[in-house]
């Protein structure tokens, strides 16, 4: 695998025809949407790309990434570090993927008229899809110092399970006296 001298726009078809494989790191400054989605990106994102034509003739990009980022915990409001990893496999042959009933297994890459696409935007989309909807420490992480008393969900749940007519029964008893 070669290191990629990074261009934002690449020719997908040319890379597929050359069976290109790259292993590289990408400076966080090239991934502004990722930087907005977390407190900070702690180190360059490690990426592996492989462009090829698969056995069904689909022009494909496959790869993996690893990004170390910092989030704010939604429970305790303290920062914590997390490594986001993921794998992707996409094709630019949407019609062929549909005819083979593979559109559920492969993401579709939209190419420009000249066969190029924005590789950085594609990668950033892949990374953003791996970010948890609610960022928080792991459940048993001792660093998360949320107070047990501040959680009222369990208490509210117990009150909701009580008989809703018990208050009416109490009123009825008062009027009998």
C-alpha cells in the first residue's frame, strides 16, 4: 500500500482501473464537519482505501478508518476521549447494485460527470455516521461523576406504575367521613 498524497477530488474510475490501495493519515483540518461534531479531533485520522472491481463487476471502494476524538459527556458534562472506528464498502454502480439486490449491503457513491468524486467528503460522512447519537462515558466508567440523586427517571417510572385511580379512591374516602 502506498501513502496517499491527499487530493480532495479523485477520479474513482481511474483508481478502480489501477486497483489502487492507500494507507494514510488525514489532518483534522481537512475534516471540518468532524471537528464540529466533537470537542476536538485529537490526532490525524488513520485511513485505508482500496479501489477495485468486485466479482460482479461493481466498481467499489472499500476501507476502514480510525479517529481519536474528544466529546462532552451528556450525563456528567465532562470531556472524554473516544476512538471512533469503522469500515465502509461502496459502489458507484447504483443500477447494477439494484439489479443484483445489493443496494442494502453497499452504499452508493455519486460520481461527477468526469468520473470523479469528493473523497474527503465521503470519508467524513462515513466517520460521522459512526458517532453515537448521545455521547457519554461508558456506563461503568468511574470517570463519569453524575450524581445518582440527580437521576429521576426511575422514580418517575415507579409513580407512573401506581394505580391512576388511587387518588380518586382517597377523595372518595374523605367525602365518606
